[in-house]
């Protein structure tokens, strides 16, 4: 290994570890920084010679740095989450997989590793649930103390706090899946934008303004929607989490529709950014985008599908 290669792997590993450890040092912003911890590994390894080996070496070095800075627990958390995801993503990129698979498979690997680790640590799902609930309650108490310290009144009653914790506990699997998928999508998009086009031998991202979910996915949304009516609480919770994941996918399709018309109308970037932000943070607008994504299969807002031959018999409105 040359001096240049040693510097490159050290830089990628140190930056990845620093981004991950930021979640424990910087409130809120540190969490967003941690989501980008696979990016330095992707930039260093993907599309290079012996890419998978490079990724594994960089992750091992980053884990060692985490052990020094945050202890064995921090190193294990990194290795079994974004470190694992980075290696899996590089492997799939080397096999020229579509970006959807490069998002789904590393995210699933992270979730599986987290579930296995939690079971090994706590022993039973009930113990995991109890520990997570305690962490949520402690986090809410700390948040209320912070608000009181800056002079903001405490508007959350104990009953409301209990209801919020119960709701979060019910949808934790969906939230974890959505966050993992979102993190991988952002990392891939940044990698593609700044180095992937010159490093990969195939177009990872096509025109995302024309992206659509597979048509068969609608059956998953319908099945989980009806599944939430199941009398058994366990079955309804599983259906609820599945429904939220499918909804998130169709929300992305809604954003693609919005982006398509932004591009067609040459909307300025600053206006696009403001509207995207409002769409993401405003529940009503987000719901409209999700509904648009769902009904796009039938309405075809972007006119991407070839016109049906039988439509000519009834005019151009079908």
C-alpha cells in the first residue's frame, strides 16, 4: 500500500468515525451528521480497484478509532450499523445493482444486525421494548427540562407524554426502516453527485423526476391498510408499520411528481427548496404528496405511460 493510499484510507475512516460520533456530542445536528457516516467509505472505495476490500479495511479502521474515542460499545454500534451498511452498499455497487436495491439491502442489513444485537443483549422482545420505552421517557424528560431552562412553558401533560410514548413504541419498526432507508438514499445521492458519475461503470440514478414505485406495490399498501383493522393487537401493529413504510415510498413518488413539474416549469432552486421543506415538515402537504404518489398509477400525472390503444375510441381523456 502506497503512502497516498494510506492517507486516503485514514482520511475516509477518520471522517466516517467523526460523523458517527457526532450524534453523541452535538444535539440534533449531530444525529443528521451520523446519518452521513457511510459517505466517506463510499467515496473512498466504490468504483475503485478491490473496492470491497478497501471498504472493509476502512470500516475496521473506523471501528478501531471509535473504540478509542467512544469505547467498545461505540465501536460495536458503528460496526453493526453504518459500517456494515457501507460495506454492503459498496458490494452491491460493484455488482451494478439499481439504486433501489442499494438502498433496501444495506438498510435491511442494518435493521437485522440491530435486532440480533438487541436480542443478544436483552434476551427477549419484551425486555427490548421495556428498555426502549425507558429511553424514550428519559429523553422526553430531558427535553422538557431543556425547554424549562430556556423559559418555555411545559405544555405536555403526563397523560399526553404516555400516549406519545405508546404511539412511538408501536411504530418504532417503521420509523427505524424509514430512517435507515432515508440515510442510505441520501448517502448514495451525495456519492453519485460528487464522485459516482466518474467512478461507476453504470448509471446508478436515472432521471429521478420520472421515478415510480412498482405497480404491484399498491397491493402491499391495500393489504396493510385493511390489516390495521385486525382484532389482534399484534397483527394490527404489524400492518400499521407496513402501511407506514409503503406510505413513505409513495411519498417519495409524490416528491418525484413535484420535481417533474418544477423542472418542466423551470422553477428557481430557492423556491424549490422552500416548497420541498414545507412538503416534508407540514403533515397536510405531505399527505397530499403521498396521495398523489398513490394515484399516479391510475392518473399518470407526468404522462409517462404510452397511451392505451382503446383510449382512442373514446377520445383523449382516458
